[in-house]
C-alpha cells in the first residue's frame, strides 16, 4: 500500500516537474530538504534526521522538533527552543529612567526570559538594548506603540506583543534579527506594514501573526516569502481590501519562493483577485506556490475573469490531487455566491468566470458585453432584440469578438465599412440574422473577409453582388434567398457551398423562373436564355480593389524594386531573344496548388486542365500525375526541372499541403530566375494578401500586376493564362 502511495506521488511530481519549469526545482535543494517538497518519498526519516534537518536549515543548535511525524515541514513548524542556561529578568520603576527598566538578578546567565503582561507599559523598557541576550520577550497586553527598539535584542527568538497599540511596522525592524522565530502582533492597531519585509526575511522566522489589526492594504512583497520555509503568516481579521505592489516587484523564473507555508488572509475585505499580473506575480510561476496553503475565506471575492488564469493553471493539479492551494468562496456574482473556487474548478465551470464590460469599455449602450477567457478567450457582445437601427459605432477593444445583433431593425451596414480594418479584424463572428438589411456593398464584403462567420439570414436581401466571391462560402450565411435569376448570376452555381461541405445550408439561392421555384444550382444557361458569349456585366467590378492595389503598388515601388527589375528586364530580354526549348523538356506546364482545397481540385480537374489539354499542352499536377509511392521531393525536382511553365495557385495559407507548396514555390522561383526559357505564372486564387512568405517569392509579381486574380470563374481567366504561356 505504501509503495503504491509513493508511486502515486512520484507520478504527480514527475508530471509537475517535467511539464513545466515553474514548479519547485529539486536540483538546487540540499538533499536533506527534499522530503520537504516531496513528503511521501522519504521512507524512514528518524527523529534524529529531522533534528539534523532543522539544525542544518537554520544553523541553530537550540531548536528541537516536538513532533515525531515523518514530515519535515511538520517538524519544522512545531519547533521549540532549548537553552541550558536561561535566567529570568524582571521590570522595575527606577530613578533616572523615564519608564520602567530591566533589573538583572545577581546570577549571570547566557540567555534571558522577560515577561511583563498587563502592565500598562507604553514603551519598551528603556534599557532593553543592554540585554541583547533576551531570547524570549512577552510584553503582551500593554500599551506599546513603537516596536523599533526591539531590533537591538539580537538573540531574540520569540516576540509576543499581542494586545498592544502598535500602528506601524517598518521593513527594517526585524530584517537583521536572524534568530527571531515568532512574531506575534495580533490585536494591535497596525495600519501599515512597509513593503519589502517578508520577501526579504532570510533567517528563521517561522510565525508572523498580525491578525486583528487595522490593515487595509497588503503589499505583494509582504505576501511572498523566499526563505526556504515559513510556517504561518496570519493576516486574518483585518480590513485588507487591496493588494499593492509599491516596489514594482516582478516574479522572475530564477527566484525561488518558500516551499511550504500557510498564509491566512481570511476575514478581510478582498474583492478583486489581483495577485497575478498587475501585482507582479506571473501566473506562469504559480507552481512555485505548490506547497503553500493560502486561506482567504470570508472576503468579498468577486469571482470574475481575473480569477481565470489562476483557475486554469490550477486545473491540472486539482484533477490529480483534488485540492488546491488557494481557498476562497465567491461573494459575487450572484450565480457564484457562496461557491468555493475549488468546486468551480472541480466542476469545470471556468466558463462562469467572466467580466462584464461597461459603457466605458466601449460596450454599446443597448448591449450586454462580457469577456469570457474560458471559451476561446472570447468577448461576447449580446444585443438581440434591443431595437438597434444601425451598427453601433464603437465596440470593445478586445480580440475575438462574437457579436449578436439578431432580431433588430438594422437596415444598412454602413457602420461596418466605417470601422477601421483593425477593428474588423477583432471580430470573429457577426450575427445579423433577423434584421432588415437590403443590400451589401462591395466595401462591406471586403471587410467581411476578415470575419470567420457572418450570418445575414432572414434579412431583405434581393440581389447578390458579384463581389461576394471574395468570401469563402462557409464564411457567410445568407439563408434561403429567392430571387429573379439572371444570366450574370450563374457564377453562384460554382461559388455556392458544395453538397458535402459542412456549410451546405449556409446559403441557398432559389430562382423564381416562369412561376416556378428552382435552386440555381440546377439552372443552366439555356434555362435563362443566355447566350454562350460572355457579357460585359459578368466582369467582376474590381475597381475598388484595384484602387487599393494601386496604393499598395505605389507604396511598395518606393521600397525595394529588386524583384520587379529582375522580372522586367527578364521580360525585355525574352522579347529580344526567342527562348530555345531544350530537348529535355517533358512537360509544358507544372501546376502547384493546394490539393486539399476541394474547390481548387474541382476547378483544376473539371475546367482548367481539360482546357489546357485541349489546347495541346502537356500538364503535370502532382495529385493526378505523380508516380505512386515515389519520394515526393525527388519527384518534384525531377518533374519541375523538365517543365517549361510553372503555374502557381496562391490559396489560403491555413490548411493542408501549403508547407509543401512553399517548397514547390522555391524550386519554381529558382528555375525561373536562372533559366530564361521558363515562365512562372501566379494566380491569386483566394485573394491571398501578401504575407511574408508570399512576398519573399512573389512580391515582384504582385507589384507588377503580373498576378492573375481569380476573380472570374468564367473562361476569361483561362484565356488570360493562355496568353502568358510559352
Ligand atoms: C498570537 O496571539 C494570539 C492572542 O493571544 C493567539 O490567539 C495566537 O495564537 C498567537 N499567534 C501565534 C502564531 O502564536
Ligand atoms: C522599505 O520600505 C520603503 C518604503 O516604505 C522602501 O522604499 C524600501 O525599498 C523598503 N526596503 C526594502 C528592503 O524593501
Ligand atoms: C539566506 O541566508 C543564507 C545563509 O546566510 C545564504 O546562504 C543565502 O544566500 C541567503 N539567501 C538570500 C536570498 O539572501
Ligand atoms: C490566524 O489567526 C486566527 C485568529 O487568531 C485563527 O483563527 C486562525 O486559525 C489563524 N490561521 C492560521 C493559519 O493559523
Ligand atoms: C469593504 O470595502 C467596501 C468598499 O471597498 C467598504 O464599503 C466596506 O465598508 C468595507 N468593509 C469592511 C468590513 O471593511
Ligand atoms: C454580469 O451581468 C449580468 C447581467 O447584468 C449579471 O447577471 C452577472 O451577475 C454579471 N456578472 C459579473 C461577473 O459581474
Ligand atoms: C485574450 O484576449 C485578450 C484581449 O481580448 C488579450 O489581451 C490576451 O492576450 C488574450 N490571451 C490569449 C492567451 O490569447
Ligand atoms: C427573434 O425573434 C423570433 C421571432 O420574433 C423569436 O422566435 C426568436 O427567439 C428571437 N431570437 C432571439 C435571439 O431573441
Ligand atoms: C444563422 O442564423 C440563423 C437564425 O438565427 C440560424 O438558424 C442559423 O443556424 C445561423 N447560421 C449559421 C451558419 O450559424
Ligand atoms: C456591355 O455593356 C453595355 C453598357 O453597360 C451594354 O450596352 C452592352 O449591351 C453590354 N454588352 C453585352 C454583350 O452584354
Ligand atoms: C464599377 O463600380 C463603379 C464604382 O463602384 C461604378 O461606377 C461602375 O459603374 C461599375 N461598373 C460596372 C461595369 O458595373
Ligand atoms: C483542413 O482540411 C481538413 C481536410 O480537408 C479539414 O478536415 C480541416 O477542418 C481543415 N482545417 C482547417 C483549419 O481549415
């Protein structure tokens, strides 16, 4: 049984220590202290061993451990002091001294004990500094206000000052008293403890009691201890309502905290969980508090999103040991009232830890907004049925906005086009269903490209603009739209989500034709009486986009023109000198495309490649023509070296074989660069913007507008490409 328990602990610590470097480090710990962080591992420590630990740790021979328990922390926290030669001192009113003074008994001792309770003392005995050998000082139940004098009693082990009138504690008073083990200042009138006290304690201070005082704030540097171990720090029954960080302290990876200790902050007025982040404690270092127990019951805790990082970080530990090191119960919000943090974590209710956003956080007045880190770090803006007539002009400055504008009377989307791009980029989901939107402008559609899902079902949309093609079909939901279809609407047949896609239901277009309703996907050109030739109306109006592109071009011309010059001079060179086709050319065209995109495959296999092959070109597409089982890299290089033209389809960089495609681009670019008889054609399939990688190879093509935009699904694009081919 014992073995099993040990294995269990080993397992837990194994995980904790391997999984992160934030848990207490065992390697720089003296071996005798390992049982301190690893209580169950040490199999048979005897009382002797514990004694050694104690003496080695505090470099004191006078401490004994009163517990026979195997646990090192338990031993350390039940120490008492043994002095062979201790004498008693007493107090007397003496002439020449203002207050009472100490009188020495005739016998000389190496240490002394002084006790004077209920004695109306207003100061320390005036000659106290003549007695540095006092080991134990009990002046409780007096009227002492100032404790600073105590620092001259260098051998002091125990200071009992409970029930006095002390108001202020300097961070200097006790810091050099290396033998001081117990400070009891409970039931005083402490209003302030200077910052930088407990964190700098490095002696044998084990108990620090300031319960029942008037503290209203506590500095983080008086919460964190770095001494190897402390036993008790008691701040309970004060009015602490804020944690401060006056010295601007920051936790650092290499700083070790105490391995063990109990900190009591119960019965205070703490509301916001602000230990982490703003007060310098990095939530990444939370594992260093693993052996601590922090009690913070009976406060006014508001369990909001500020608790989330801590709760999330504790989740794993709670799963394994079913306990936590920070105990608190929530007071608000109402649905979490009287709930313990431990239960919230145990029951996986972290999604309840939200922060409501106010008008000051740019939440629109009609809406309810909240930040919810547990669900994808999202911020929800909820305004269903709140009488909105237009898109609010301000939104919270958070990322991952999920906006619900359903059941309102929004008529136009002007507000969206007025948002800056960076605002739109924050939006992940936008639900506009059940409104009265009539039309979507090109500019708005351009903005929508940044949004993961836009829902505009159940609005009054009667016409679908061609620029809708800029969006992926799964990005937008228009619901069922019944309209009078025209020839120029037939592009929708290809754009609409495919049958097997998860978003099939997002958009359905039904044509009202000859009094019948038919889905547009079943309509043919002849049904609508269209001629086979292209009409100019079907050209996508890209004037806005090209204006945009022009700005980019002008801007980027100012910068490096390296690639452009290369491509330009190359074209001129080609013009003058007819390229010679070497014998080794095997394929006319090598196509590099994202094979995982079903739309790309469909277009390639059913439209583009057949077209090229009809024109007599030998086309190689990897997913169709590769030799089965051959190493891909080798085959790619082989085939590319024997191809004259490379066609590259840029599509979204998020999925599938893109990493692979990037290698193909590298080869293609290198061949194109070095061999003037080859050609490289770039088709921008998904309106990919120039990200860094794309830029590296194709910036020149973009700026020189040698990129064919896949804005048309009709035959024009294929003809365009044909004119480029060699
Ligand atoms: C300090 O004194 C108070 C009041 O006498 C007592 O209740 C408390 O236990 C003492 N604290 C410690 C740490 O001994
Ligand atoms: C002690 O407190 C004062 C402010 O009250 C601060 O300036 C000083 O840095 C502190 N000392 C230490 C050692 O932190
Ligand atoms: C604490 O004191 C010990 C012994 O004097 C010393 O070795 C150690 O470096 C000190 N630690 C800190 C953080 O000052
Ligand atoms: C802190 O002091 C209070 C009041 O004396 C006491 O009830 C509580 O148990 C103490 N906390 C710890 C951890 O000893
Ligand atoms: C707690 O703090 C609030 C405001 O911060 C104050 O109104 C209230 O009186 C405080 N309660 C106690 C017991 O100090
Ligand atoms: C947020 O606001 C809602 C509704 O106003 C309220 O029910 C909830 O308690 C609030 N939550 C927090 C954490 O303040
Ligand atoms: C969560 O979102 C907030 C603001 O929306 C952002 O500051 C923070 O970095 C995000 N955190 C993570 C882990 O993404
Ligand atoms: C919107 O209104 C419809 C009918 O008016 C109602 O069925 C639906 O529940 C409402 N949705 C929301 C989110 O309020
Ligand atoms: C869009 O909203 C409608 C109505 O609220 C809903 O039925 C539909 O599932 C939503 N579509 C998507 C893709 O979320
Ligand atoms: C091209 O557009 C013009 C003006 O918009 C129109 O008059 C003409 O009929 C159109 N041509 C075809 C073939 O549709
Ligand atoms: C293209 O858009 C511009 C401005 O939006 C407009 O003036 C022009 O008439 C449009 N051209 C066609 C062919 O639709
Ligand atoms: C990537 O493609 C696979 C298979 O086509 C699909 O299951 C997955 O959801 C896609 N992932 C993303 C992020 O689009």
